[in-house]
């Protein structure tokens, strides 16, 4: 049992690190936020975010490989959607942490300024 735990933990950490690396890009977060509203075709994402098609496709492919988004072909276009809305719970946790830190920094600043 101990041996399984030691071999599983590094593999799990690697998977977690991979997911965080995919989420570490602001463009990908923008795309996820857009897809949270509704599924979209690559061309719609390009237009709404003002990005190049090749760039959007590269980001979507990375997110597809980590099961963050799903895709469905419609003729010669691909429509993307969120496959796991749990990702937004993670994003909300990070936002709450950042908000707490900002409030703490504000309190420190107020003490210094007087």
C-alpha cells in the first residue's frame, strides 16, 4: 500500500501542475470566461476577444487536451464549450484569495499612511 501511495503522489502532482500551467495564461482564462457564457465557434472567439485564429486554436487545443473544454464539429466549424464547470470553482477560490490579500494590503497601507 505504501508503495502505491509514493508512486501515485508524483503522478498526481504532475497532473495538477499541468492543469495549473494551462490555467496560468490570461488568454486562456479570457476564453474560458467567454465560454462560460455560452458555447462558441473559433471564429466567434477570435472576433469577441480580438485575437488571431491560430492563437485561439492553439489555446483551445491545450484546454481540450486537459478536458477543460469540449468540442463539437458542425460542418467545417468547431464549436467549443466548457466540459467541466468545476474549473470556475477553482478560479473563484483564487479570486477570493487575491481579494483577501488586497484587503490586507489596504489595511497595512492605511496604518502606514495614518
